């Protein structure tokens, strides 16, 4: 793989287009080139562009913290590690492009580009784009970004990490690696070789081994905690379950019967409440009907007066019209009086308007000659005004020029004055700082020497700090060694104590007969189960006996009650026939009486007129049109008698129905009691049979019936006490076993801790030896640095007369160098400024002289213009005086317009007044006609009102005579206020009351029948309270039995599950033990909690391979040394072949030798990372800044030998001596506004 060209646009400080072509001279033919420039100019940006074009990544951005936002443009942010941030600020797009030779021998061009939205400088960043082209075949390679990046990686032959280790040499990291401590060596080697994966593998192995061990422990604990039932225990549980099932079935039947009987009582309560509610509603409806009788009477009166409503409406209309007409008559009379007065005023106004018109016409004729004279003067004034205005403008223009010239003269004089002061000040500053001129003129040399001295001083400080730190570390490592030795002794002591405790616990545990205890406990558990079942069964048996006795008593009672009810039923049927005959007879009599006194007949009789024929019979005599109290009284007595007979019949019918229902219910209940008695006897027989099967049967039957339940409870309590005692022994054994397991685990941990402590002791001894060697080497380097600083001081003392300059520089080198740069800048700036100001002074003096001459000429011209303007203004004033004497200077057009408008206004006023007079005369005539018509209308309405009053009086008299009433005209008006809608609504309301009475009676009858029918279906004579008590007792018994049955089911199910689990659990334990053994072997070799064990193995092996590659390169660079790893560590040692293969520590190497070794390691890493291909382009970006001249010569010789191996090497450095030795350079120079320029030069 070989880099052919790099192209950059608008990345970081590199503004615009930049191209570095390695296929053109001078870069084409050279093997070594330098990339030079000051710090921050953009040297590393070239390497960033190389990585961007190939991998869309850069080494520098990968070090940024993730998840941190930074500001991009206004209103937009990007992530700190976003490579798009390399786009230069103030630009809309940029790219990085690389031409390279792939592993297939073809040439390719990779391009990475980024732009902002709409190609605007303030647009937000868009996603970057990638492209790839085969320039040999001139063919674009298609694909998405991820596909192109994979293709580029294939063509280059290296991934990003390998590229940064193979092409961008990490020589500086290996320099640090050579002299780093043990932990720091491990960290650096992991970073350089990418072996962090081995730490993760070591941790994962350790974690897996621990997890598998825990799984095995959990399986063993599960096996110990699983209990199973014997065949005898299982058979006993099955028998108990069958017995409980029989008892539960019987109880469920009893529960259903009780629920039905309770439901009957609940339904009876609801029906009784409904019946009472219906009776209440019926009584309320009758009361409402009685209260509404006055409303019925008033409605009849309102209906009788409705025929007179049209007559009343006509009378009201006549009175309203008469009032309206009278009001109109009054208004018109008043209006006529007012119009007569206004007519007189308008006639006088008309005569005055005619006189005013004549006067305005005469004024116009008199003003005509004067208007002609004013027009002539206006023409002359207009001409003179234009001349005066033009002369004034010319004078103002000249005066303005004069003012500007004066201002310019003043400013020029002020500038000359300030300039002279500044020149004098610069002359004084130059004279004061003349002695420091050599510093400004030799700035580059002085700063270069000071930079070299700064590096030496920094190295000296580092050596001093490292020597002090190393001494502290030596003391700390010795203390840590003592502490670790004490820890090792303490762990050994703890191990002995724990082993002794373990043996004691194992002896104690083996002495406990745990198997005998568990067998005894199983026997006690079975006895407890049988006692619980027997106690429950005895309760059922005792309850069944009591229930049987209760059933016999209930059956005998119900049979006697049925016989009594049958006798009463026969008597009730006979009495019902008598009551029915009495009711029917009273009903017939009542219906005949109602025909005579029917309401419809009464209404027809009331409408008959005396001496008028009846529309039914044709008779002219009407004997029943008056009230007949005797008939009404007879009708009332018949209704009362019939109501009594109807009530007696209904009562007897209800009694018969109740007796029928009671007899039917008793028959049904007796049948059910007989069936229940049969079932109870069968159930009791089964319970007695099951009771005889219990092992405690014979012993329990020795006691009287009331004492048997207590005896069973006592036996159960004794067995439970024994069960608790045995359970305590089992738990005690389990706790002791857990203690033994915990001690065993603790012993294992102590063994690991002891091994770990011994490893730490060995590591501490190796580190202590390395620190002592480092301390000795740093002391030598410190002495060399002191000597180099003395040489720099002697060289630069000639430029600084002050003898304390070196102490000041040492106190703050950066501030001292900054002060020199600042003084140099000020010196050069002031000298340039002084020359510029002297030239500016001469130019301003010439400028002031020209201004003074122009100002004199402008003053003379202004005097002539001013005299001419005065003459014009005087003539204009004379003409203005004459014009003002005519019409006070008013415009001719305005005067003419005013006179014409006055005449027109007078004509309009005269015409308007004429129209007003004519209109008033028309209004007077119209009102007089209306007045006469209104007087006629009022007389007509008076006659109509009189006629209507007479008709209304006749109607009232006839009404009072017909209905025997005393209605007056005043009482008539309120009755007619009710509308037909109200009358219809009132009728509907009264009809609804009648309907409500009928409906309430029907509902009461229906609900009474339902109550009687439900009463006939009563199952038994037991009350609701008795049934509730029986239901609660039965529910509790059923709950206990069901719970016992569920417990038995759970035990049997758990037993089946445990027996299945034990079989599979043993297989799982065997498999898990094999897995734990395999992981234990692997953990012993490479597993550790911190990942150190496998990492150490992998890094030692990787370091050996790396050293084999590095020694090949080191032989080409220097045949004197061979690198070798110190056994059982990551430390390096050197075999000096010139000293008889003497073993030397890396701390004894000089600076140049260290550089060669670290360079060989970097080249070895590059070869290791790219062992399948040849990398022909290398870049070294660090490691040269702190080299002395001798070491630099060695480094340059080494780089020359690299070139001889066929590689093109790029060195990035700002070391002057080094860049002077490399003739071809890529120079990056800073420009204004943070820009940099890239040039390829050949020196």
C-alpha cells in the first residue's frame, strides 16, 4: 500500500484547496520529507485528512468524550467527537481526498466530503458523503457509505487501528513504554497492540466459573430440601380425600335447599312491600280525585261562558279603536296650530332672502376694475420672486463651499498637530530602546535557543520530579512489601484456624442420627393428618345424627298441620259460595239505580229548556231537571252495601286461596322431607362405616359421645408438640450443615487470597528493582541536562546586558519568550509607524496650503453675489406693497370665487325658502282633511259600543236565568281569560286522575294475588333468622371440609412433583458438576477478577512476537543491540553485542539509543499489524522535539536507512536542525485570520 496524493479543502486551519502530490517532483524522487511549521499551523491536519478520506475517522477525534455537545452555528450543536466539526468555520463545504495504490496493484481515489445546508456558511452540517474511484480503469465504484468504507479497508489491507499503528508510527508511545512502571507498561502495551480483549476474556472466564459454582450449590440445596410420601401415607391421603368428597357432596345439597328456602323468604318480603306500596298509591289516587272536585265545578262554569267570547272581543276592539282615533284627533289639532305659526315665519324669511340676492349682484359689478389691476401686479411679482430665489441659492452655494473649506482647513491643521506629537513620541521611544535593538533583530535565533533550553529545562524538571517520585515509590513499595508479608502471615494463620473449625463441625454433624429423626417425623406427620381428618369426620357424623332427628320431628309436625288445613279448606269453600251470591245480588240492584242517576243523563236533563220538546222522548214537561236528594241517598246506600259484600267476598277468596296454597306447599314439603330423610340415613351409614376405618376408632369409642371431640383435639395437640420438637432437630442439623458449607467456601477464598498475596509480593519485588534502576538512570540524565543549560546561558548572555536574565527566564520561560516576541513586534511596528508618519506629515502640509488659496477665491465670489441679491429684494418689496393695497393682497382667483359663491349661496337660500313655504301649505291642507275624517269615525264607534253593551246584558240575564246563577259583567271577564288550550289541559288532567284511580286499583289487586300465590309455596315453617344461622354453620363446615380436601390434593400433587424433580435434579447435578470442573480448569489457567492473568500471558506472548519484528528493524538501524523481554514480566532489556553480549537495562541507554529502540519497536508494530502486505508510506508525528544534536544525527541516519529499505518517510517536526537536514519539505505557514498555507519546497 502506498499513498500517492492528498487533497484538502477547508479543513481546520487549511483554507481553500490544498494538494500534496507524491507522484510529482520534488516529492516523487525523495525518500524522506519533512512536514514543518509552527505549532497550530495545521501539520497534523494533513494526517487527519488522510484518515478521513480512507476511514471517515481521525485519531484525535476518537479521544474526545462522548455525549458532550458543542456549539456549531447559531441555533445548532454537534457532538464533541463528530468528525464533521473539522470543517473550517466560515466555509460552506470541504473535503479530504487521497490517491493510493491498493493491494491489488490498481490506483484508487477515496473522497470524504461534508457541506452545510443550502451551501450557506451559517447552515447546519449535513451528513458526510464518501466516494471511491478506480483511477486505473477510470471507473466509479458504487455503494453506500458503509459498503465503500469496507471496500476501502479491503483495498488498503488495513483497518483503522492497524493503519494508525502501521502508517502513523507510534514511536512516542514506545519511548514512554521503555521507561514506564509495571502497571503503566501493561496499559501502554494494551493500547499499542490492541490486546484489551484478553482482559475481557479473563474476566468473563472468572465470572462464568463463579456463576457455574453457584448453580451447582443451588442444585445441591434443592436436593436436600425435597421431601416425598411413603406408599402407606399416600394410600391414607386417598382414603381421606374420598370420605371428604362424600361429606362435601351431602353438605352442598343441604346448602342448596337452604338457599332456596331463604330465597322464598326474601321474595315474600319483596312481594309484601310491593303490595303495601300499591295500596298506598290507590288511597293517594282516591284522595287526589276528591280534592279535584272544586276544579271540575270551575271548569264547567268556564265552559258555559265560552259562547259570549266573540261578543266580548268585538266590544274590546270597538273601545280600543275609539281610544286610538281620539288620540289621533288630538295630535292633528295640535299639529295644525303649530303649522299656522310656522307658515307666517317662513313668509317673512322668503322676502329677506330675495333682498340679499340683489345686494350680492351689485357688489360683484363694482369689484371688476380692481381685479384687472391686481392681475397685472401678480405677473410682475412672480417674475421678481424667481429672480430673488435664484440669486439666494447661488449665494448659499458659495457660502456652503466656504464653510466646508474652513472645516477642512481646521481638520488638516489638527491632524498635523497630532502627527507631530506622535512623531516626537516615537523618536523618544526609539532612543530609549536602542540598546535592545539586537534582541529584536535576532529574535528567531534567541527564541530557537530558548525553545531548546526550555525542552532541556522541562526535562530537568521532569528528571528532578521523577527522582523525587521514584524515591517516594521505593519507600512506598518497601512498605507495601512489609504489609503484604504481614497479610500473608495473617491469611496463613486464618487458614489453620478455619480448617480446625471445619473438622469440629464435620465431627458434630456426623454424630446426629438425622435419618432416624426424619423417619420419626414422617410417622408423626401422618398421625397428625389422620387425627385432623378424624376430627373433621366426627363433626360430620355428629351433625348428621342431629340432622336425622330434626328431620323426623319436622315430618311429624308438617303432617299434623296438613290434616288441620284440609278441614279448614272444606269450610272455606262453602262460605265462599254464600259470599258470592250476596255480592251478585247487591251488584244488580246498584246497576239499576245508576241507570237512573247516570252522569250523562243528568247532563242532558240540565240542558232541557222549559216548554221545549225533549230530543229523546219529545215531552215538553221535564220533571227531573231539578235536584232529587232521595234518589241520591238511595244510590249511596246501595253502593255502600255492595262494597261491603265485595270486600267480604274478596276476603273469603283470599282465605281459600291461602289455605289451598298452604296445603299444596305442605304436601310438597312433606315429600321433600321424606326424600331428605332417606338421603340422610344413607349418608349417616356411610359416615359410620368410614369412622370405623380410623386407627383411633376403638380408643375414641371408649369415651362418651360429648367427650370424643375433646379427646381427638387433645391427641392432635400432643402429636403437634412432638412434631415441633422433631422439626427443631431437623432445622438444627440443616443450620450446622450450612455452617460447614460456609466454612468450606471461606477456606477456598482464603486459599485464593493467599495465592493472590504471594503474587503481589513477587510483583512488588520486581517493581522495586525496576524503580532503583530508573532512579540511577534519571540522576545521570539530570547532570547532562544541567550542562546543556549552562551552554545555552553562555551563548545568549551577549544579547542581554542584565545579569539576571537567565534567572528570570527559568522562573517563567514562556512569559520570557512571550516578552521577547512582544517587544520584537512592538519594535518593528514602531519603526514602520515612524516612517509612515513622517511621510504623512509632508503630505498634510501641502494639502493645507492648497486649501487656504481656494478659501480666498471663494470669499471674493460671495461678495459679488450678495450685492446683486440686495437689488432684487428691494424691487420685489415695492411691487408687494402695491399688491397688498388691492384686496389686502388676496389672490384674484380667490376674490372672484368668493363673490360668485356669495351670489350662488343667496340664490340657493331663496330657492330653499320657497320650497319650505309650499311644503307647509300642503301639510296644513292634508291635516284639515284628516281631522274631519277622525271626528266621523269616533261617532260611529260610540254607536257600536252602545249596541254591544245592550246585547251583552241580554246574554248575562238569559245565562243567570238558565243556570240559576248570579253572574255579573265584572265576574264574566276573569272567566274568559282562560284559553281553549288551558281548558283542554285541565280536562286531560282530571281524566288522568280518574285513570290513576283505576290503574292503582288494578295494580293492588294483581299484587295481592301474587302475594297469596307465593305464600302457598312456603317450603317450611322455619323463620329467616333460623335459616341464616343454619346456613352460616353449614358454610363454615363446608369451608373447613373443602380446605382439608385442597390440602390433601396439594400434598399429593407436591409429592408427584417432588418425585419427578428428584430424578431430573440428580441428572442436572451430575451435568453441572462436569461443567464446573471444566470452567475450574480454564479459570485456573487464565481466569481472574481483574483480567490480569490472561492479559499478562497474552501481552508477554504479543511482546515476544513484537520484539522478533523489532529486532529485524533494529539490526537494519544499528547492529549493536538486540531487544529481549525480561522473563515473567513485561520489562525489556538490551543485549549489547559490542560488549560481549552484555545484558543492559533500557534505563542505561542514551537519548539517541532510546530513540533507535523505540523507532525499531514502532516499525515492528507496523510490520506486525500489516504482516500480509508491504507498507511503503510512513508518517512519524512525534518524538523529535527533545533530541539533542548528537541524538538527532543518529535519528536522521536511522531515517536514511528506512529510505534505503524502499519506504517513503514523512517526518512532522518543528525542530530547526532536523528540517535543515531534510531538503524536501511540506511547509505549513500561518496566515492572517487563522488561515494556513501549504507549500511543497525543495531547499
